[in-house]
């Protein structure tokens, strides 16, 4: 638990939710929000130079807080993509952040941070559907199980990058005369400057999964407006996400992540969950709440997954 000499009512906690698309930071005192900022994300801790890129993303957002707020931080909690596959980088990140902030740092997988926030550290199942896709389950015995979340090349079925990839492939197939015409083509051309530039556009930023995920909102919007190709992609994506949830063995699940923020997609997930005999339940908090929780508690069921420094 929190150090005895620190008063929970006055302790200032910096909570970070670092994904591949965005980075959010929140300062709280005694659980009350002081300030909150958002910026660009980082490729992931498991990627090349992951810790340094993560620090850059965090520093860019935290620098927006006032100097006075930055100087009084007592604890730091970070939920970051890639912790499970990049624990060495996670340990490196704790050192880098502690050197900047000069406060104890705790780092956990961003999906587990979302779970901690959603259930306030208690059991349950959560689906995080963003650039990637993963289901985390914590049972009554404190045992942890992961379903999917295997990255853009081996898994993340139904995720933002999966949707974006399917959308751009559909555009290229339509361009070649191999597939059905779709309204997605116009968005893809606007994004890359031409259909022929799409392969370069995906790779040029050095983070292909994030680039592909950037096209997912266009696919969802066109699905909502009735484009047949986009509708099929969204239907397939939500069916895959629901299948991952069903594999948890639970009948309820919290649904979070950037995709779930789109009302049409959220409704589609709800329908897909209903089809497999499950239902979505509201979360008690978000990933930032989870990041703050791991910063002040060391008695959570997944303490061994937390990297501290």
C-alpha cells in the first residue's frame, strides 16, 4: 500500500495511459483531478527503442502541466502498450521517468490498467478495442487470463488496425477491379494522396499498425451510412471481438477503447455480444484510474505484472 508517511488525501499522482495512438495524462490529489492533457502515442514498449519513444510521448504531454504541478508529483502510474512483450523496456522506462519526475514509478500493460480502472482492482472481464484488441479476465481467485492481444501480425482480431487494414485492402481490390466499389476509396485517396501511395503511407511513419488504425474511423462512419463493404468489415470485426469475449467464460464484460467510443460501433459490439449470450456492463473508471490505482496499491491480483522503480 501507499507509504505510511504519505497522506492519501494530499498525495499527488500522475497517471498515464499510453497507447499506440494517443497518450493521456492526469494529475490527481487525493483522487480529485487537478489537470488532464492528451497527446500523441508511441509505437509500443516492445518496439525498437520503445522506452525512449514512450518517454518522449509522456514528456510531451506532461510538459503541458504547470511547473508547480509537475514539481509536487508523489507517485507515477503508467499503463503502456507492449509491457508483456517488452518487460526490459518497461524497466528502462521506469528509470527514465523517475529521473525526470523523481517519484516512484509503476508500469503495467495498458489493457490491465484499463481493467484495474474498470473494476477498481476487483474481478471481471474487459475488452479493450483500440488500435489493438485484447480481453483480460481476472477471476475471484485473482488469476489472470489474456485472450488475444497478440499484436498486429498474429492477432488483435477485430481491432482498429484490423479494420483499417481490411478497409484499405477493399479499396485496393476495388481499384484493381477485383472487388466491389466502395465509398472508402475517396477517403483512402484523401489520406494518402492517391491509391498507389497507400503502401508507402502505411509504412512511412514507422508504425504500420497505428497507421492502419487511423483508417478505422472512416470504415465505421461509412458502415453507419450504409456502405456495403464497410458494413461487412464492421460486422466481421464485432463478431471477432465478441468471440474473444465469449472465450472468457463470463456472461458480462466491460467494453472500452477508442473503437467503443463510436456510438455505431458500440451498438454493433452490443449486438454481437448478445448473439453469443453476453452483455456489456458499465465500467467504474477508465485506464487513467487504473494507472493511478497501481501507483498507490501493491496488493492487486496482478502485482507480479507491474514493473516498479
